[in-house]
C-alpha cells in the first residue's frame, strides 16, 4: 500500500479498474466499437480488419458476445461466442459453430478493461466469421489480428 501511495504522489497511479472489481452484469446489453482510420491501417498493412462492433448480452447466466467486423475493401463478417469460462480479467468465449450455438474448437477472449473499454483477444485458435452470403473469413491468431481495443458506445448502435 505504501508503494502505491508513493507512486501516486509522483503521479504514477493506475487508472484502470482491476478486472476482478468489474461486475460482468454491467456489460450486459452494451455495445463497443472501433473504427481504424487510414493512418492506422497504413501503419499496419497486415491488418485486414478496418472496423469492429461488439455486442455483449446475457445468455444462460453468462456473457454472450456478438462480433461484427469489416475488412479492408468493405466485406462484413460476423461471429458469436458463448463466454461461460471466466478467466483472469475477463472471459474465454467459445465460438458458435451453428445457429443453435453448439460450440466448436475456436475461441477468443473478452477482457474487461473498465466500464467503457474492452479488448477482444484472438491469441489461440484464430476465429472464423461468416457473411450473409455464407462466405467465410478467418482471422489468424496473434499478430495484426491478436487484439482489438474497443470503447463503449450507445447500445442502439448494436441493436440493428
């Protein structure tokens, strides 16, 4: 405690709320977005994701996450995961393999940073999205598709 007070006295205080202190129910019926500008995409030529939108709802007493993302060139894909495995700082989500959300092998993580920010972490299996025409897109694990920081926006954005 003394070290924390000393660091704060010098202006080096941690502003993030510890994830353990965050109640997941505060994230239900929430929407998070990230739109990458041209300057960012130019600095990251291997990143195909140009925008991402994440909706978190409650399903069977656990978080359920829907992700919509757009790749460079404008194609849109979606995926969803049942996040029943709590991990340090967030949840491990099991990608739905079909409309009834039978889970398959692919996973991603939702890290609860603070009340207004989350990070989607894609560091194990990679994830596969699908568009309305049934075409699939795979985001490899790690690298330019390893983590996406998103900020909260109005829930109405995700309700469409």
